[in-house]
């Protein structure tokens, strides 16, 4: 009888030691070899499968049978959310399970660059590890799926860095960027100069896209917008190369020729008065504000100096001299 009591005591002592070790281990920083270790849990994965993946990935290097038993007993196994997770050294086992239960997936960044067009955005999305719902859709169909049927997609997505979970829908990412542009445009339009010859937020967006393509220099944006506003007020052709280039689409080979300027298209501001029918790129916040709060200037012309800045002129004679100096090198 005494031996049996000793044996039971020994088992209790052993169980207590094991429980104490488990409690200690639960809060200890893990050393994970992979940088980072990836765990991609598919929807419907059983608790045993979750335990096996955590073991195989090197995140929790304990026998998967023990981990499976713990997840079953604690009830946390059935709460694990499907998704893509990344873990690095320093995370505790407690935090690993918390993230799985809360569905705190690892997020990937995607940056939409100021001045990009919709074709470039679609090419970027095609390369991302996401669900490609738009792969077989044309631009019009995509906008319809986003609830903007009949709206041209150009300029409708705000350039910024967006975070998303692996496997997210490309439509969801586009909707996020579209709604961000909606907010930015609404905010800019509410701050507009009330004397502008712009009839709607859409016209402000079109002008902002032109400003975005004409310069990357923050200090020149407002003045360039002012030149275009002056030309609109006077009924002058805008004569801006980026709109012509946009109209050429994929046929543009990097060199704008005289015949391009002479060939009429809806986006040729050398042959058609006023703003083009759509934006030509995705403008950032600075260009949106420049379009609605243009600098007060008497200039009607500008030409790139070749160093990122522009030379502004009030008269055609001055402008021709600037073109000879900075473009023709005379």
C-alpha cells in the first residue's frame, strides 16, 4: 500500500512538474529558425492539421500530438481562423495561439505609385499573392463589379500603400483604393477656390491628374495648376503632352512626335479645347489640392528645364525663348 502511495505521489509530482514546465514554456520567447516561419491554414483544416502545421513550420517544436491534445482540451483549436500567418523569433507560444484564434493574419504591403495609370495598377495586382477575380474582366466590367458602372477607371484609385492579407480579393483591394480616392477628392473639393472655372469634383480630378504627370516637384504643382486654370479661363488649348501620351496608350514608344500632336483624339489637348474626358493618371493628395487651390499667377506657359523644375512665361515670345534654351539648347 505504501509503495502504491509513493507511486501515486511520484505521478502527481511528475504531472505537477510537467504542468509547471508547460506554464513556463507558454510565456517564453521562441527561437524560430526560418525568417519568418510561414503557416498557411486553409479553411476547414482540422485541429490535428493545425497542430501538425505549427510543428512542421518550426514555430512550435513540440510533439504535434501534445499540441493537438492541448488545442482540443483548451477548446482553442476549433477557434483557429484560416489564413496566412508569419512568426519570427521572440514570439511566445501564447501569442502564437492568440493570433491564430483572433485571425491576426500577416499583412502584405502594396504600393500604388502617384502618376500611375490603371493599366499599371492592374499589372501590379496580377503579380500579388491574392485572389484574382478581375483577371478575365475588362476595365468596364471591373468598374461595374465595384458598383461604378459606366465610370471610367482612370484616376479613381488613390495612390498609397495598402496592407492586405495573402489571398485577399483584388476587387477588395481596388474597392479600398477607390473609396480612399472618393474621400480625398471630396475633401479637396470642399476646400476649393470658389472662383475656379471647374464645374465638378470630376473636373478637379482630371486637372489634378494632368498636374501629377506634368511635374513631380511639390513647389511647382500649384503654379502649373494656375497656368492651366488661366488657359481654361481664356479659352486657350491646354496643349499638354501627357494627355496626348495617354491617348496613345500602349502605342506610345517613349518618344512624342509632331504627328502625334496633330492627330486628333479625345485626349489630344492640342486639337481639342478644355479638359480631356477622363483623368490620365492617379493623382496624389498634393496634386488634388493644387488643382482646387491653384497658385495665382499671370503665366500662361511653362516648359521643363530638365532638372525637374519648370520655366514659366507670361507671353508666347518669352515661352519660345525658354523652349529654345531648355529644349533645343540654343
